[in-house]
C-alpha cells in the first residue's frame, strides 16, 4: 500500500507506544511509513523529513516523543500537512512533560495532541483525516467503531445475566 501517513518518533524507545498507531492503520488497511527522527539528535533528518513528506504523498504526520518533546511542533512548523502529536510517557515526570511540550503550540502552528501514550487514537485520527473523500476507508472506520460498540454490549450483557 502506498504510504499516506508518516509515523515518526524521537527514539526507538518510543516504539512500544508508537506501534499502536501502526497497528490500527494495519487494521484499517491504510498505508504508512515509520521511522525514527529526533528533533535534537538528528536535526538535519528532521528538516529533510518535514520538507519532503508532502511531495512524497504523505497526507498526515503522526509524531511521538517524550520529555522535551519538540518533534511534533518542529515538524508542524515546516510542513503544510496536519500533524498529530503523541506525548510519550516518561519515567521522571510521567509524560506530563511530554504533553505540555507538545500541546501548548503558539497560534499559527497547530499540533493535534492526543493523550499520553495515545498512539492508537493518533492513528485513528490520522485515518479519519485521510478518509475525507474516501468512502471505502470511511466505511472501514465505521465498521471499527461498530466493533467497539459490539464488544461493550457483549461485556454488558454478561454482567446483566
Ligand atoms: C525523546 O527522548 C524520545 O522521544 C524519547 O521519548 C526520549 C528518550 O529517548 P532515549 O534516551 O530513550 O533514546 O527524544
């Protein structure tokens, strides 16, 4: 599948969290690319990635980072593509540091920030953005939401008996 979503993360230590974005995109049959881009350790790669993503056919970028999590905001500053930020939980401050680093963007440079470790929702949100104008993908997202509904109803019915 042609990648339409870019998943980037600051470190391979973010992968256990960020793989949840990849998993939901696999389930929804949305093409994505995945790599490590560090705002601090690989600044040239950050610049090149952000500047080239749109031209390579990427429609949405999901960027996850922890601690001094500058990756999503810096990427957003260098592309017209929508950026979804994932604050990764940290040992020292529990991920509140990551959340605050990502969510408080200055006016003009938005990052759609999900919950701490909320990579699944980041994947789903990115898929919903790509699904605008794609009825087949919209249907798969709808089917996914119905499967959640069925799962909850199933649990409820077990409790009720
Ligand atoms: C951030 O620093 C990364 O996104 C990661 O969450 C955190 C720690 O990185 P490592 O020291 O594990 O590589 O840049």
